[in-house]
C-alpha cells in the first residue's frame, strides 16, 4: 500500500515514477494494484480475472 500512497502523492509531478516506486517497495519491481493476494482470494468466482488484472499492474 506504500506504493499506492506514493503514486497518489507523485501523480502529475514526476515523469518517471519507477525509481520512486521501487525505492518505496524496497525491490526492483512494484505493484500499483489495490489488490493483494488475500483480497484476490476473497472472491473465488473472479479469482482468475482478478489475478490477471493484478499481474498486469506488477512491473
């Protein structure tokens, strides 16, 4: 959720947000989806579609 908070703060202010997001995530990748694995599993009927959407937002 820290990356989402940073995304909100930087929206429209920074052209290349990737370094900032990676720094916040502490990894060489980041996730801008509000979904996390526990939330993905909350709706088993939509799990496949939600997982695809989640995967599309992870760089």
